[in-house]
C-alpha cells in the first residue's frame, strides 16, 4: 500500500513538472491536473512492485537533502577538477594508465551504483567492472601512482576522496 | 541592466561548454585506446553539456521573470534533460568499458591490470587472437 501511494505521488509530481504553463490555475489548467491524477493512479497501481522493493530507507527526506548537498558540493567540485585534469592530459598527452582494484565497504546495490557513477565522473578514473559477491570495483586509472599501489589494490581515498563516507551517510 | 548582466553570464556559460565539448572531440583523436578515449568522451561531454544546458535554464528563468509562461516550460524541460545526461553518461561509459574488456581488448601501455587475472579465474574467454593496435 505504501509503495502504491509513493509511486503515484512521484508520477503526479513528474507529470506536473512536465506540463507547466498550460493554464491559469497556478501554472496548470484544471483538465491537466485531473488527467494527471487519473494517469498517476493507474501507473502507480501497475508498477507498485517494480519501483520499490521492500526497502523504505530512501523515503526519509533527510537522506534526499544530504544527497542534494552531496551533488552540489563535493561532487561538482570533483567533476570540475576532473575536467581540468583531462583537459591537461588531452593537450600534453602525458598518460600512465592501468586497471586497479578498490574495496569500498558498501552493502546496498544503490550505494555501489552511486559510487561507481561518481567515480566515472571524477578525476582520471573510470569504473570498468564489479565483483558482485564481494562488492569490489575495478577502476581504469589514467595516471597510476605506483607508490600508493599494493599489488593491484589501492585504498579508496586515493581514487575518490571522501565520496565513500558521503554515500554511506546517504544510503545506509 | 539586469537583462544585460544575465545575457553576459549566458554567453560565458556557452563558451565554457563549447570549449569542453571541443576538448572531448580532440581527446578522441589523440588518445591511444578505448579506455583512455572513454575518459575524454564521457567527462568532457558531461561537463560541457552541464554548462550548455545551464545557460538554457538561465535563459528560461529570465523569460519567466519577464512574464512569459513559456520560460518555465523551457527551464524545467531542460533540467530534465540535464538529469538524464548525468544518469546515462557514466552508465554508458561503464557498459562500453566492460564489454571491451570482456571481448579481449587490452589497455595500451598499462602498468597493472587487476581485472585480467580475475577474468582468467572465473570466465573462459573466447579465442584471443585479435591484436590491439598500438
């Protein structure tokens, strides 16, 4: 039941965002709002088992707020640094690549997905593959620092700074 | 006066975005193999697209502020496109890199290749006789 309500409300909000400027009732016309309620109820009933799977942890608004701060603050700064770094390497051509392994201590699927996407968008790193049993990530690193390498494993902080702590705060 | 300042900000955002998208194309020609090219192709296009879509969002907000309801449509739909780019771009890069490694493309001039040893243990690869161009 909670899943049905949450899915319907999310669908209704997205419908409202996509139909702004259609009338005089605020930003919307009455017909658009009525049609939106009917359509989002139908969609919520059909997809209630697909969208949420027995895990209501992400419904907490504090987590959403933390996620927003993470996107605007450390993530955006990391992305800007990454782009200046890649621009430097494109112009000079100095590369020193290799594939290394990191062992982040995250348990949920959502956390691993967020971390892998964050790593791909930050300085000189690209996530290639995942070991699904132990949640280890394999990272292509464009400028390998051989002093920090232990065999083929690197500590997480050299790859992505303090992203792991932020993501643990968001998802666990 | 306000309109002029906003216009200057929009032009600066457009210039930054076009510069990074140009660097992405240049990096595709310059780097030696799939993985390093993906670095250029994903990061620079994401960052450049953020600035280009950001300039469109600012234009939409300016039109909205000046009293046209079409501005809200422009700003919100472009924000949706930005979210889609941020989600799909790293996912696509990850899929291409994984597929390339599974089909036997070795990273050129790699110092370590941790993934290669894992694949030998778990997966039997098809015949590897393709040579990687250097």
